[in-house]
């Protein structure tokens, strides 16, 4: 029985490749910095087409909503060099992130996320 529950935890999650960056960040709660360090997101405040991200290590990033940005590509392709030690991202979250797959014509477009937030 224990093997079955472990198998379900590491099952792949599918998201659309061209999903809105803010929706993707809200769902994944991870941010790759320019140096390639993966941070955990504590808080995200949206202001129109930009947002302010506060990480668990109290770093502050101002980002733009772009599907073609470096961060969007790095999140989709899972490119990072190291994990922030101050953010203390748990192993289960990294495993869940590594099992996530992005497909162009299959997967959640995260449109249900924005509807839930508006109500």
C-alpha cells in the first residue's frame, strides 16, 4: 500500500506551455533568479502588467508578465543551478516541480485559478 501512495505523489502534472506567467508563478510558488538560484515565493502582489515577488529569504523581485521571458522559459524547462538555502524549499516541492510537464496542446491552462481568486 505504501508504494501506491508514493507513486501517486510523484505523478506528472501537466500545464500548458503558453500559460500566463503570473498564473504559473501563483501555482508553482517558485522563482528562478538571474544567477540561477531557485527561490520559494512567500508573497506576490500584482500591479497591472507587473508584480512584486517577496521570497522566503526576503529578496524582492519586480517582474513583468511575459510568456517569453527568461524566467518563464527557465520555469518551463526547469533550468536552475542551485536552490536557495535561506528559502529552505522542501524536497517534496522540488520533486513535484521536477515531475511537472509542460505541453503545448495538453494540460491545465490555469484559467480556473483566476476565476477562484476573483470570487
